[in-house]
């Protein structure tokens, strides 16, 4: 899976967001408001990846978090991206 549009992820004053860039900005006119974990996931989705690979990366960053918590967070972000039409399977 991969993002369907090229997105730039940015942090400003502790707030994370993602916007479509380049030609893809004509296809997606909104802005996603993210937390830091969701921003990490969106950045990982810039390249072809799998839920398992995302899980492995998130476990490295958050070693004390429970697997269920990480997995549920990943599923939430992927579902949101999918609903917005921003995810290619």
C-alpha cells in the first residue's frame, strides 16, 4: 500500500499536518490534521509498504507501547486515509 497522492508532512508549533503537493494538490484540496504518530505513518506511506512494516517501524519508535495500542492506531490512520481516498492498496 502507498499514498495515492504526494503529501508533505509538517509540524508547526507542535501541531502536525499533511497537505497534497505538486500536481496532486489539484486532486486533494484539504489538509489532514495529525498527531505525531499519524505523521510518522503518513511519511512511511510515501513509499510502497505493508501494515506489518509500519508496525515494525512504530514499535521501534514506541518500544513501551502495547502492540494492540500501536496496531489500533495504525488501523485508525489507514481507515481515515482510505475514507479520504488517499490510500492505494
